[in-house]
């Protein structure tokens, strides 16, 4: 490559180091340098779902619905949804053949009951709300690094106390009323957050690092 492009070895090494830092190539001792696999990016600055963004980038994403039942709203979600019952929609997101995200969404009544029978394995939650006339207008999301608890560990097939990101997101309609409270446990070993900064704005994205992990079971063990 040095001879082909007419540059010194030092210049070539600096260029490869820059491409590696940007996630475009992967350097492996004894194997050389290769083009990195496609990066999965979830745009935190938009109202689109994680699955929508990943599929548009050509990343294989599938969803398993683990629960859809009317239950009492937990305290963390009740801060915006209010007290009472809501539809609890529990899903497992499988990215690139590996369980990556354990997601529990609480949909306020009466919307929850209206969409309870919807197809949430190939369909999207926001689309289902749109079909019953609920217009999603804004959302507030907080992401924190945490240690995974036993419930998510069983679903994701990883040891408890594995490092994870925990996203808590509240979604509002045009009137400013909260319609969805969402908590997602995201494997820190499969996803990372990157920021693209400019003078005018900051765009945040989820990315999958170029790593290979041992396969994990796709079906959670029986309770």
C-alpha cells in the first residue's frame, strides 16, 4: 500500500490508525487490516425506534414479544403516566443474530387496550399508536450506565452484573400528555454511544463495536 499510494510507512500507519478510530477498518494482529462490518447506529436525536434505524442501515434486527398484559404501572413510569393500569409490552431485540436489548414499554390506557392485539414482532409501537389516532410528538430520554439485574440477564442470556446501558424514555402526544414509558436494557458489549459534534448541533448515535462475541441463546430459559 505504501508503494501503491507513494507515501511513507509512517504516513500509511497514521492513516490506518485514523480509519480504525473512525470504525471503518479493523486491525487484527496476525490477520492484517480489513474493512469493518456495517455499523449499527441508533439516532437518539430522532423519534424513530431503534429497530427502524437499524433496519434502514441494513442491519438484521428481529423482535420477540415476551409479554403483553395489563398491569399496575410501576413507580418509575407512574411519575409521567400517572397511577393505574397500563399495557406492559415486553420485547427482546435480536441484533445481528445476538440478543442485544431487553425492552419493557408501558402504554397508557385507553391506548394500551386498543393496541394490545397488534403485531409487535414485525410492526412498530409508534405505528400501532398512529393507527388509533395517537400522534407521537416528542420524547424525553435518559441513558445511564448500570449493572444488569437478574431478570434482564435471563432474557439476554448473559451473566448478572454485566455492564449495560439503561434507557428510560417518555413519549408524549401533541397535547403534552405522556402515552408511553419505556425502559430498555442494552448490552454494553454490543452497543456503544458515539457523538458527532458541530458548531450548530450534536448528533448522538448507537453503534455496534466491531467485536465477535460467543453466541447466546435466543429463547429465554423457562421461569
